[in-house]
């Protein structure tokens, strides 16, 4: 009788299948993302309606009598604007003016009669080095600007997270007994998959797969996803390590004693940290895939349900296997969500498009005008 594959092998194959499926989808969508707008750091050509009279008077570089045409074009321009130097003096280099009109050849190549050649794409080493510099800027902005609470919504989130964690910690043993007596299986295909997916080697492997695949396939959207995921995991895991040092609690099966400022604690679940970071980054990238069609919106909703079901099942598995209390699960996931959003905001600021796609908690007055209420909304700033 052939031997049955082990549970670990089955889980590993499932994780590999899911990772390669996600990479294939992102690679398929990469050309659409690249065509959606100009590359980062480039400027769009101005519409024809905004061209000035001086720019319209620039001669055609392909004309045979280019020198004579240029003299003829400059003379009327100087006459139309008395007291102003010739057009050639106002525009020290003719190449930028020619580049403003799509299809015009650069001035340097016009004299030789050659057409405009596309700029060569940067090599792998140059792209990697640029991403490394960009990651340094983004991480510095995250630590210096985005992570420290500055807005009311951030303070509300952190206070609510701290209060809920403290309430669950006060009743951790009662919750633990209820979870252990639950009729749900301690080990099943879902809990095994979620428990394995929360391990650092799998989330970091997914990061390397996305970034490396996007780098070698020259798919900027996939490479950017891997870059954002790697930075988010780095910042979120650093925050979890700090929490585990400050609130050093032993695991439930070891007694669950809580102490402070000691190494080796488990007050914040690292499994929840990893799965929340992965789900949030992929959710963030979903907004740039597909389109406004109803089918695409429905597909994004179903994808989000699948993404966030992973950390939910992971949290249950950690409590059911007696590895964490409920407040450990909440603290690890909540801190990871906060820090991952900070990294994504830093990326949005670096790209110059603000934080349009990131949610914020707002304290607003209800429509009846009495009292105040909490509103989770997507804002434009």
C-alpha cells in the first residue's frame, strides 16, 4: 500500500500552490498596471491645448532646410513680443521643447537625421539598488512620521487596542477554558494550513517570491508588492518583538505568568503579525487590479474575504492549540495592522498620490446632530 503523504507535505504543497497562483495573477495584471499611468519620477506631456505660441513655432526637425526654417520661425516670434530676446535665448536647449510634443525627435538627434530611440531599461542590479535606496527612505519615513500617532484616528485606534487587550487579559483563563472545551477540532486541514502560513519562513518566502519574480520578469507591480510586503513584515515583526519584551508573558501551557521587560515573552502572537501583514498588503494591492466593472468588484470582495479569513483561522488555531491567549492574538494582529498601514502610507507619500486607498478611523457627529460616533472611512487625505 502506498504511504500517505504527511500532513506537513500536504500543507507545504497547498502553500506553494497558493503562492504561485497569486504570482501568476499579479504577473498577468502587471502590464495593465504599467499602462495605467506614467512611471514614477516622470512627467506627462502637456495636452495640445496648453502649448504656447513659442512652442508651436519650433521647426520640424525632419525638414530638409532646418536651419533656414529655424531662422524664419524665430524672427516672427521676436517681432510678436517686443523687448523679448529671441526664442532660442528663452529656451537654452531646444531638446526639452521638442520633447514636450509627442512624436517629436530630440534636437541632438534631429541634426543627424536619426529618430528618437527609447531609453534603455535599467538592469537588474540598478533596479535592485534603486529599490534598496527607496526602501531606506520609506522605512525612515515610517519610523519618523507615519508610525508615531499624530492624528486623532491613530490615538483612537491605539487606545481601543490597548483597552480591549487589557480586558481580554483580565479574563484570559476563562476564555482559555471555553476555547479548549470548544467542539471545533483542534487540528484540521484549515487550522494546519493557517498555522503553517503564519510561520515566518512562509511569509518571508512569499516576499522573496513576489519581489524576485517581479524583478526578473520585469513586472513593476509584482516587484512593488514584494517590496511593500517585505518592509511591512520587517516593521511589524520589530513592533511585536518590542511588545513581547515589554509584556513578557509565558505561554498558557506553561502557566501564563505575566512579567515585564524580560526576553522570551509571547504576549503578541508572531503568527498573527505575519498573517495580518500579508493580508493587508495584498488587500492594498487589490485596489489596483481589475477595474470598475461589477464582476471585478465582486472578485475583489471575494478575494478580501479569503485574505482575512487566513488570520482569523490562524488566531483560532493558536488559541485552540493552547499556544496563546485571546489577548495575545488581538495584540499581535492589531499592532501588525497599525504598523503595516504606516508602511503603506509611507509608500503612498513617496509615490506622491497621498493615502487615498488607506482607511482611517474618524470621530464624527451623527446625522441627528446629537453626540459623536466612530466612523471607519476611506478618505482622500
